[in-house]
C-alpha cells in the first residue's frame, strides 16, 4: 500500500533536487540552447566553482554559496575569455562543429588535471551551518542542504529569465540565436553579445558548483557524472528555454525521487531518461522548444 | 718443431686472448646484471573516480621502493618502479600491463587499486602465468581460482561473506537481538559483492530483510532512499557504498532521522580523513568496516615509521593526510613481494608464487598468510565504531578512542555503544 506521506516527501525532495538541477543546467541552456556552442566543458566549470567554494570555505571559513556569488564576476571573465579563444580559433573559420567539440573536451581535461595537480584527488567537502540539518513542516521533512541550493537555483532561473526578457543585452542574446545578420543590421555586434552570454553561462556554472559541493563531496572527475544529465535537461526543456529548463529539471528530480522512494532507486535514472525519450518522441523540440 | 712451436705459440696466445676476453666480457655481463634494477610495474588510478585512493597507494609503494633501495635492494639489485595512470578505467588495464610486460620488460607486476581495476588484469596474469599481488579487490579470484594471485585486502577465505561477518556478529550479540534489516548498495562491482555476502549472513544469523535495494552510483540526493528505509523501520541498516554515496547516506540519515539500532557495515569513504573531518559528529555510532585504526591493538612493527614518512609526503602530494586506510596495505603488498623474492632467491614467477603461498610474512599490517584462493587465510576485516567525535578537528582522529575496534576479538579495543542513537548523544 502506498504511503501518501512518503509520496509527499518524495515529491518535495524531487522539487528540491530539481531546483539544483536547474542551476547546473542553466548555463548549458544558454550556451548550447541559444548560442549553439556545444560546451561539453560546462560541468568542468561547475566543478571549478565547487573547488573555489571549497578553497574559501577551508581557508577563510566563508559560506560556500556566498563564495559562489562573489566569484561570479571572475568566472564571467573566464567564460568570456574562453569564448573569444573558441571564436577566433574555430567559429570564425566555420570549423566549430567538430573541432569546437574537441576544443571543449580539451578544456574539460585541462580543468580536471589542473584541479588534480593543485588540490590532489581527495574528496572535498565544505562546512556550513545548514548542512546536516532539516525542518519538518506538516510531516514533510526538508533538508537545508537541498533547500538552500534549490532556492538559489530558482533565483538564478528567475534572474536569467528577467535578463533575457527585460534587458537590451538579454534580448540581443535571444536575437543572436535566431538571426545574427538581422542583429548586425540593428547595430549590435553578435560576437560581443555571444561573449557576454557565454560569460554568463560560465558564471552560472560556477555558482551551481558552490551549490553542488554543499550537497555532495566532489573530486576533479565529478564533472563526468553531470555531462549527460545537464544536456538531457537542456534538451528536454527545449533548447534555449529558461523556463523549460526549470520545468524539465523538476520533472527529472521528482521522477528520480519518486522512483527511489517507491520502487527502488536503481530505476530512477532509467525512468528519467525514459521520460526524456518519450517527451522527444512527442515533442522533438523539447517541452518548451520552438 | 720450431715451426710447430712458432706456429703454435701465437695460436695459444690467440686462444688465451679470446678466452680472456670472453671471461672479462662475461664478468662484465655479470656486473651489469647485478647492477640492473628489478623492475616492478603497475597501473594505478591517478585520475578518475578512484584516484583519491590510487594516489596514496602509489605513494606507499614508492615509500617501500625507497626503503628497500636504502637497504641495498633485492638480491643485491636496486628496485625500479614503472607506473601508469589507468584513469580508473578498466578498459585501459590490458594495454597498460601489455606495455609493462612487453615493452618495459618488468620482472613483476602489481595490480592497480580496486575490484574493477583488478578484474581485467586477471586473464592477462593467468595467460602469462604471472605472480600477481592484488591491491584491495573484493572476490576477484572467486571465479578463476588462479593459484598465483594474492590479495592484500584482509577479506579472508570467503571474501563476500567474511567482509561483513563482524558487523552481523556484533548485531546478533545485542540483547534483545535485533530482528529486521535493510540492505542498500550501489549498482557497482564492490557493493554488489558486499550485498551478496550480506544476504548470506542475513540468513545465517536469522535476521529478516525488510528492504533490499540498489541505487545508481550517480545518485545526487539520498534523502528519498533514507526515507524509504525509515518507513520500513528496520533494526539494522547495512550500507555498501562508495565515498560520495557514503557521505550522502550519512547526511540523509541524519536529516530524515533514520535511527536504526545498528547502522553502517560496508561504507567506503568513512575511512578517509577529509570525509571524517567533514562529517564530524554525524559519524558517532556508525559501525563500519575498516582495515586499520590508531588503537593500541593495531600497532604492528614498522607501522609508525611508515605513517611518519607517508604523512610527510602526503602534505606535498595533496592526498589523504593520515592515510590509515589503503596506504599501509599497498605497502604491505609490495613488501610481501620483496620478501618472497629475497626468500626464494629468484625472479621466477612460479618460485616466488610458491614461496608466497607457503610462508607467513611479517608486514607493517601484521602477520599475513594466504589461503588457497589467494585471500588472507583468516579474515581480518575490522568493524570499528565511531565514538565521541566532537567537531571536525583532524587531530582527534590520530589518537585512540575515536575509531574503536569492535571486531575481531583479538584486536578489540573497546565495546560497542548500542543502540546507534545512544552513541549520538
């Protein structure tokens, strides 16, 4: 017999997990979905952000999420720099499809190796007052370790949505994904717009890394666990749709959580990717894709 | 005669010269051979998921090499190590060992770290009749029964079952005896073996399994699992997990208030210093397997000197700063190989294997004797309980009393605090 208490707890846990997944996937939605850049190194930047949070937490005792926020300008600059190299080396020459992919694989490995050499390969965790604590509201247990990343993930989604829909640069990013020539005719430089958007994508990745290390320990190779997941969420949500990314994240989070609670956790990933296949069969452009 | 003599003398001189040259050349060869290093090769996880253990293991093996070379090497020859990064990828193992054997011409090979990385080495070792020292793999030789395989992990003759025997014995000794158990493990090589062994022990000790599930290793949130286990209210929770999952399960148990009477069993990762210092008091009460603890009962000859050197190198190497889990066993694996080479006075694979099979070795992890399947003749998987941990200071883990050895009896250093919740107060 199904316990509704368990189901309710699983749904809430799934939503919390979904909020975190959204944070990790937003950057991919932006770079892959809108800019058409297959940034396979995105999860490596997530881990880089996680190590930045670890470094500040272990040396200065700084809260990991606060560190994540403080480091976003730096990661924005790194992202902008990486895009400029990518543009000059591949995109400008029209060689971005395969060679660009290899480039980002290279970036991924360089980040992994650099982290291994700098911090070693031990598991790294952070300490924060909210880790290991939970509250219970009406029989629903909520772990702060998941609640805080979920709230930050939702705020990141909202901020990115407002940026893309309400600001000049945001609209220009949306425009660059549709028609670069038209954008140029409007007096905007597509390369500059893409540089800004890519920088924002990497800044979002770094902040989500701070959320990740709050939830689970990381090693330099943790990024590989997330490559499939973040691209699956971006595709399921509909490429370039920020709202779609959030919805897809929550669908996958709730599916994983319900399966783990009610039928056994070994089915959770299979069901999540089954949902992805089913959704793409019905809506090939993703849930909110155009 | 004169002609004969004149013609013969230069002939003798020539023969003498040639013979002398050959003798000198032969001596030269002998001298060169004596100076040639004995090469030991291995692949090790220096990157990828198991690198947190692979790097300290390689560091320990290098310490052994330096120790041996300081004492004049083996059979009067220096020891040279050749290692490659297997990237925690079993697919790289056949290539690495083929290169070690055919290109680098190593004299002996040692396995990489972990069950998954030892498995692909087994067919190569068997085909080439190698003596193979395994570094912490669970039940790798159970299917093959290869006689020249030796595993340094102290699992014992029945590795799957022996792995958790202590945990179940401790649980069964409690009064009133716990009745129900939940089994949870990752969908991966080691946890599958550990859970398979635990299922046998559930039957043997007369417990009732009320939850028996596995989860994908990439799981992020463990609270739904902890909550599902809490819903069936088991007396015992046995977990077989890798480090990220172990951390996830311990935190999730604390967050959802999962409070069985005994919790733990086969969690990899709780032995690592960074994990211990991060989880801190959340560890209190957990009963888990381990291989070494800084208790008086575990102070074997040479272990203090080893840790002094390891901890010095670990600071620079960015690896586990205490190194209590894997490094002494990695050291002991090559220590046994070295003792067998010296003892058999040979580099012949079979002679060395025969020597290892028929002798007991004094190592830094104590006396080691191997059984018929290459596992330790007698299991020495410890069950420890974390007790009295306050805060996250690393220094507390250097002293006795924090990881109390409960099992086996001969190494016992304290008593179990039962139930789990009592140790958390």
